[in-house]
C-alpha cells in the first residue's frame, strides 16, 4: 500500500508540468512595457498582446510603466512571482543598461527568464540637409577632416541612438560630438532644422521625413537593405564593416519561470509570428520577425550586453 501510494505521488509530480501547461493561462496576463505609450516598443507589445489574447482566450493586459530609463517597469517584472502572469517586453535598452550603468536594482541575467525573440529592424543613418554629404563615405571623410566637430543627436544618455552612433564612429575611426535630447522627437526636429548634423534613427521614426526630403538617409545599419527604402545602401556597402546593428524586441519573465510555461509561450509566439497579419505589421515597421529558442535568445542578449559594454568603455559612456 505504501509503495502504491509512493508511485501515485511520483506520477502526480511527473504530470505536474504537463497539467500546468494545459491549464496555462487560466487568468489574465500582464505584459509590462517599460516605455511610455506611442513608440515602437508600445506598438509591438500591443500587437503581441492582442494575438496572445486571441489565441488563448485570456486577456493580455498591456501596462506601460515608463521612467527611469526602463528601470521602473523592468524592476516590477524582476520582483514578480514566476508564474507566467507577469511578462516584460524587452528591446536593446535591456542590454544597454548594464553596459552604461554602474548599478541596477536587478541583474539582467540572474533575475530574468528569456522566453521568446520577436523581431529585429535596422536603424537609419540620417543627416541634416545642410550637411554637405551625399553618402556614408562622404560623411566619414568629413568627420575625419573635422574631428569632434560633426554633431549627432540622441534620445538621451545611454539610448540606442547614442551607443549605436558611437559603435559606428568607432568602426569608421571617427570622433563625433554627442548632443543628447529628451526623446527622439525633439532630436529629429533639430535635425530637420539643421541644428545637429546626424541622427541614427529607427525606421518608422524617420521614414516620413526621409520620404518627404526633410532629412537625408545615407545608410541602413543592417546586413541587407530595407524594403521600405530599397535605394539606401547598407553601411557595409558604403565601405564600413563591423557596425551591423539594429533594434529588436523580445519577451522575458521573472527568474525561475517553469520550463513548461516558457515553452508554451515560446511555441505560441513562434506560431503567431508566422501569420500573414504580423508579417505585414512588421514589414510596415521596417522589421522582420524571427524566432529563437529561449536559450538562443538568452545567449543573444548576453552577447549584445558584452558588445555594448565594450563600446561604452571605449566611448566613455556612463550614466551613473
């Protein structure tokens, strides 16, 4: 009898993950976006939340918790119960923060569980119409002739704009002058006005200005051209290799998230990324969806953090 009871208990333990995966989710999921509403992170997060809601029949409540350079919203997920009901949309800032900040209230590796990669998109090397260059080659030649005199805008210290521009500058062997703004919109406004020379922008942010001829786009930072601006060459085509980079999005949860829940989320997100609807959505954002295993996604983020740490050290970028 004791042996039979022990076998039954063991069977229930073994069945636990499978049973949990079948019942998950049994209540609403909160997807925290650590940015203010309206930007690309918010748009992507809401698109994923909508598709998860449709697939599982449980509401995915998108909650914007901006502030502190994404630290407020990220901390909320780091300290949440690891039950799959509190998730975080992450983007390059998640890997940049540990590179440019001396201290964080969380450890990006130890305190989170990678779940699913979503998509990636190139950045655009844009310049003011007043700058007398027509290509990336000419831009870097001008910058070499005037060390530290060509100005570049960013959405703030430690932003993807700043660290990407510094990576490009290091690869090209040039020195630029950083002009930080409180967001991408005022940075672009001053680029249009000719008050700064250069801005490395996301595709959606600058696309209409480029098409309207208000700014120039000299190159894309990806390994291939973007379909939204097919005539714009890559940096590699312009003679500058080693600066292939871009923005991306993914989903993580708190540390200790059960593997069956992680796998259920990863599988469902991969399925929705293959849908024509999301294919069109990402194409309009200048992005391409891409699937990874949780392990691959975690490895990618660790490699990117190491890359940004090197750039931050060489370019002397520090927020603290």
